[in-house]
C-alpha cells in the first residue's frame, strides 16, 4: 500500500515521466539518421535511446500504478524491473556480439550496470512489498529509485543527442597535456639577438 504522504510524489513523477518520454521522442527524431545507420557504432546510439526510454518508462509505470488504490506498486515494481533487467542483458549481449566492448564504450557499459543495479534493487523492494504490504520503507526506496531512473534516462538522452560533456577527468588531462606542450624545449623560440 502506498502511504498517503508519498502519493503526491508519484503524481508529480508521473507527469515528469510523461514529459521526459515526449522529449525523448523529439531527441530520437533529431538523431534518426544516426540511429538508422547500419554500422556497428550506430548500435551504441540505439542502446542509449532504448536505455533512456526504458528508464523513463520504468519510472512512469511505477508512478502511475502507485496512484491506483490498493496493492499495485509491488507487482508493478517487480514486473517492470524484470523487463528492465532483460533489456540490460540484451544490450550487453549486443555490445559483445558486435565486439563493441572497448574503452570507448566502457562508459556505456557502466551506465548499463548502474541501470541493472537500480532494477535489481527495485525487484527486491517490490518483492518486499508483496510480502509485507504495510512496509512503507520499501515504497520509499522505490520512490528514490524512480528518481534514479529519471537521472539515468536524462544522462542517456543527453549523450544520444550528442550533448557536450565536460568531465573533470577530461579537463584535468587536457590541462596537463597543454601545460606539458608549453614546456617542451623544441617549441620555444630562440631569443632575438640584440642589435
């Protein structure tokens, strides 16, 4: 049973989920050419698109079923978590099949693992609600997982459209490289003779 105090959260997150799915469809239509290519790299973009859709759909579905009176959030959480885990397994198998598991796609694989962790926790919490419907702690955890699904989906959608990425590791590496280039002896101009 969903406690009355958290129902407004699920109502708001259902609206957010619907809006984000709509925006994702716009992002997919903008990236349609890149997604339709028949090359191996396009599969990574397709996985990003489906990962965002899976995360947003998970959050939307859980939120909507949480608003229905009765004991609906437990079975819904278990069901959509199981579907999400199947997607993660299929996506990772796709990367392995296409031999796309290389350094450039490690970040994508880490997102998939993070999404799998969210789905596993959601599955466990959903089973906990099924066993003890009065346990509001499991519902609270599922609400937090809904937020994580939104964040993961937003990150995947941002990468899908090719949004800029300014990470601390990249920036520090670039700074060190530019500093080292400035200090190389071959790059310095000889002093001009006086005269």
